[in-house]
C-alpha cells in the first residue's frame, strides 16, 4: 500500500473523478458510509454522538456521516464551525441533505461564544472530529482552535475523520509540536498519508488507525514518495504450500553467534527462523555452548566452533576451509546474535562479506564490529553494490555508530538516516524502534506499524533476526517483501500476545506461540454488515466468535 502526500491524495481524488468518471460527491458518500459503519463497529455502546464539522470536504464527510448515524437510531448533534453560506461544492450538498433529514439537532457555530451555548453536546458517548482534514496547513486558528479548547472538556472518546484535526498530513515525526485534537480511533480513505504511518495519532498505542477504500481505482493512486506500508507484504506469507513440499524447498538458515553467557541470543534467532518455516536451521556457536544451544529444540542443528578462553569465538575459531564447507549447502547467513566483539568476529565478518554471495543478515555484535572497523564498512558497501542481499538490523544506538552520528541525530530524522545509508551502502536497512523502517537500496522505504512497548526487552532483536533470515530462505526471489513481511509479522505476533496479557510482562519468546495467528491474520477486515472493508494500520479488529486469526 502506497503512502501518499496531501498533494498526491488531492490529485488522486481529482483523477478518480476526471479520468475514471467517479463523481466527487460519490467519493464523499462512500467516505461517510465508512465513517458510519466504523463508528458503530468500534463504539457499539455509543447512543449519543456529537459531530464537529469544518467548512471543507472533511466537514462534508462528517455531515453525511451524521445523517447516517441518526438514520441508524443514534441521537446525533451536529455542529458546523462556520456559516452554512460559506460552504461550497460537495460540502454544501452534504449540509443540504443533512438539513432536510430527520436529524433535529443541527447547529451553526459562528463564534467561540456560540460553542458555550452547546455545552450539553459535550455530555455524549462519542465525538466525531471532522473539523480539519488532509488539506490542512498549520497552524490551527479561529473556530477550529476554539472548538479544540471546548471539546477537550468532554470525557467522551474521539473518532477522527481522516486525521486528528491539527495534525499535518505530511508529517513524518512521531509527534508534532502544535496542539491537535485528541483521538481514540482514526479512519482515513483510499491510502495512508505520512502522518498515518509515522505519527502517534491516538492516545494509546493499540487504538485503531484504519484505511477505508472509497472507490478510487489503483491507477489513480500514484505517489513519488517511495514510501509504502510494510503490512502489505504480509500477503506473501499466506500462500499455501504445495502438496509435494519438502524441507529442501524452504531453505537452510545458518545462524552464527553466541558466546559464554549469551547462548540465548543465537538460540532465539534459530528458533524464530524455524518457527516461520525455514526448512533447516543450523546454529554455529563456540563449542563451549554448543550443547546448551542443542537443548533448546531437538530440530535445531549445531556446528561447534573453537572458543577463546573468554568464551567468545577464537581468532582461529573457524578456518577458511571450514567456513567454505559450512556454508556449502546454506541458503541464508545470519551473523551477530550474542557473538561478542573479539578478534574472531572481525575475521568471520570478513569471510561472510568476501567469501560468499549468500544473503546475509547482520545484527547485534556483528553491527558493532562493522561500525568499529572502517575496512569492513568499505567491504560491506562493495558487496552490497553488487546486488547481493545484505540486511542490517540496527537499533538507534547501533545505527548511530554505523553512521558516525549521535543517537539523537538519528532519531531526529529516522527516514532520511535509514534511506541515505541504504542507498549509499547498497544494503537493506531495518532501523528498529517504534515505527521500524525498512529502507531498500533503491530508496524505497517501508514503514511498519505493528508492535508495542512490550517489545522493548532483551531478545526482541534476536527474534527479528531469525524471522528475517527464515523468510529470506523461503522467498529468495522476493527478498524485499520477505524482509518487510518479517518486520510486520514480528510486531503483529507481539500485538496478539499482549492482547492476551499485558505489555509489561511480554517476553521476546512469548510471541512464538502467536506466530500461527499472525500468519493467518487478515489486515483487511470487514465491518459487521460486510459492506465496508478496512485495512488496519494500527490496533487489532475486535474479536468475533468465528475469528480464527487471534
């Protein structure tokens, strides 16, 4: 799913009407029907609804939704921020249709003082924010700002139409400095804008942000942003396996890692690679912990390497001949989990970058060794620019060391940091964190919106490394989507896990038991009526008795 800028979204609507013959009023009707269905689905106990409408098309969506909500039997109060005589185009049509409907509680608000005469509307079960939409340019002024102050006194949840009013559609930061309307759910249309995938739009991390299709054909959804939603790649995982499947068809992952006291890291990576479907997985670890690693699962194979007295990989831990023999039948290499940073690691990375063209995933101590060794960084770029698949999975601190910047500098502009590094090095960079970014060598960036604060614990990165390696082994011909699907699946499984418990108690390995549900999950769900579908960018659909996907 492409992410469109505000200007591109406006062009999409225009092209839908002018070239594909879909009247703009029909797009508004479809949007309002989506708001109506979504509001009743997400807030089923709401009997009283207050709808705040601006004078633009966002307000028009709200007016039409208000009419539909009232038709469904809810008590709806609609406040237009401005005069009906200032309305134009489709918004004017929406107001006329609302005015002749059975809805009796329709009011114009022409000054901040007028708002105070409608304080009873704050005693409601739901506030629909349809004040400012994609076309908004900061700062928020006038009646919109006054309405924010007024509405903030309500304890009701807020449903945002398109965006929480005041939030710039093109913002790529997680937060914005300007004040915005609060939000407990967001519904946008056709395609997400940058704010929908980058921003913390809702009051809680697990509240829904969804995209509703309203009739624009795929040909009209065009963007030059080179930003996509990572969850779209999840369909790759839902292809059924052939009846004559065998383990040789799904690749052999080699995880190289571990040291004394850090046996869990390669074990978790290996387990994750197996759990996502790799045909075979071997963990190459220092001999001193090989037996311990074997104990994690009988299906896991091990390869012992010579250890130093400190328990890390010795400088002669694996010879060139042994390395060549070891990788002979492998499909993917994953290097770094728990490996330490001794001299053997540098030699190993040199071999992994120079002596094989296999897809390579580098994480943890592998990244730190790279960052501390300029010749290895040069070797990385040389290897990446041959078209070889190399994946780096740094957290912000590791990214800072790789880029020679501070962590604050990386976090200040994650998008550019990830994109520039991937382009310059010829690698796929997975910059972890809230809204993990998957930056590809061609400049395209996928933004992941799954995951939760419970993942901020040791081991999460090791699990992700294994998932990435395991999916690359199965889908070598579609590596970019395999990596994006891996990141989305990792966060989604954790989201399903905390729905059963609490994010404070989540362990990295808890998500393993939710992998089956995560594989089966459909991000495109329908409301109860079956008439409208929504793509879930954030949050999880409500449970249903027949639901099989978590």
